[in-house]
């Protein structure tokens, strides 16, 4: 999808987002951490700014940014508490991408305008208690019953489930086909009888963004609730993988943005903190840690944008997206660890933001594919070149 923004208009958008992040959101970080929720007036402001529809086509009332542009906005929002970004990003990414890519005209018209405006918020339901990295082994079933399907199962650790109005649910429609071939993608509305939201989990980091189980007990949906219509039965896993490639590049961008914030905090502190009568920034071992972080940040930035470019141009970006997510999520962990070390004892207490940012960074090595699974994805594709 080509962008509807020219370079000048997009730069103006980035400038607006940067001011909003620094002047409006950063001062609220401690409040979000304490209350474990984003204030409703912030959610309303995000609706007014059009943030929920960043990647949705203009014909459905979105802003229609391309993937590279989405990633640049993501980087800016990732410089503050992840909870702010996760208010609207499920609508931009995994919550709407499947409908944009494969939805029927009726599905697009019904859901995309409401997702773009933020009237509807979205969640993506793939992970299960026994199917995380091995997503093709999911157990949630969808049994055909006349013109409907009946869904049963439990989805685990679903971001935005607490607030979502529609859910993209992956379910097995053909038990005779093990693995990916028997899986379909359904759009399930929150009001559907039998859909229940579990308790909000207590997390190590990224407070303010809820994750919950989504329980489906005899949830009855029409056959045309399959993304792309009934003819797309069994094609849900392919849709999920397309969405996840974009999602992995998106997480890479988020890791890059978070790394930028952490490096800024560490460098400023090093210039202000004095030991032995001088700023610790004068000490070469501190400089080495800052230099390592800056170099890795720049490498991650280049790789993330390259993955976004490949996705935008319709290339086979599976390895690039996996590599970007793997490298950048590991990179931000190292950057956060060095920052805590530079802060010393102060980095281990909540008075300074690096303590929270350190915890926030840890989750990035897990969601949208663990580092270990991504290593296997990269190696498998790579080795095919040498067979």
C-alpha cells in the first residue's frame, strides 16, 4: 500500500508526534506506572489525532501511511511508556492488517472505518496455553454448524483484550489437517455470547497495557466472519504469518525507539553525575558503554528500516523481518543493561526512568516470536540457499 502522505506532510506529522510524546506523554509516565492504566483523556486525544488509523487506507477513513512511515511513528512513540503506543497500535498493526490484506469488501467497510476512528479497538488472538512458539499446534476449534461456526478454546496473554471490541481469532476448522493447513482466521465481536475476558495479568514491565486470556465457550459466528469469507477457510495461518512479518518489523522499530530513549537518558546522566571530581562521561569505560549502545542502535535502525522497505515493496521479507526483530529486541536489552550500569545504584531504583525502561525492554525478546524461534526461522531460510 503506497502512502497517501508526501515527504513534507509526513515530516509535519512526525514533528507533531515528537512534540506530543515529549511534552504530553513523557510527563505522565510515572502516573501510568502507578495506576497501571492510560488516562482516558489521552485515549480521546489519540482518537482526535487519527492515530488509530495510521495504516488504514483513506477510503476507509484512515491516514494510509506506508509500512516504513508507520515504523518511524512507532519509533517516536516507543521513546515513552509502551502503554501509550499500545493504546492504538493494535488497530494499526495486528488488529487491522489481516482485514486490510485479505478481508472481503463488506468486512472492510464494516470494520475499518470504526478501527480507523478508534470507535473500535482490536486484539489479535493466536497464542494459547499450549501453543505459543508452536502456533500451528493451536487447539481452539471452529466447528461448522449450518451457516455458522461454533468456536471453543482459550487464548493466552492477549494484548488489548481488556478494551477490544473486535478480535481476530485463529481457530482450527479442519481437525484432519494437522499444523497450519486446517486453521482459519475469524473476526469475532466482543458482544458475541460465549466470549469472556480473563483477569488482567500482573506483568514485570509495560504497565498500563493489559494482557488477558480470551475464553471462547460455544461462540457462534456466521460463516462470513472468516477473514476473506468462507472461501478462505483453512487459510488463516497464512494470513497470520503475513501479519506477523509486519508485526516483527514493527517490534524491531519499537525496540529501536526505546533504545534511543535509554541512550539519551544514560548520556545525559553521565554528563551530570560526578565522581572523582569530574563527570563520569569523562571516564573511558563509560564512553565505551555509550559507544557500544550507539553503534548497536544505529545498526538496529538500519536493519529495521530495511525490513520495512522490503515489506513495503512486496519482497519476501520473512528473513529480514525475523532478523530485524531478533537483533533489535536483543540489542535494546543490552542497551538497557548498560544504562542501568552507568546509573549505578540509581539505575536500580524507581526514581530514575531507566529502572522502568529496563523492565519494559525485556518483553521484546518474547512477543511476536521469541529470539530462539526467530533464530530457527533465519537459519532455516538461510540454509535453503546452500542446499
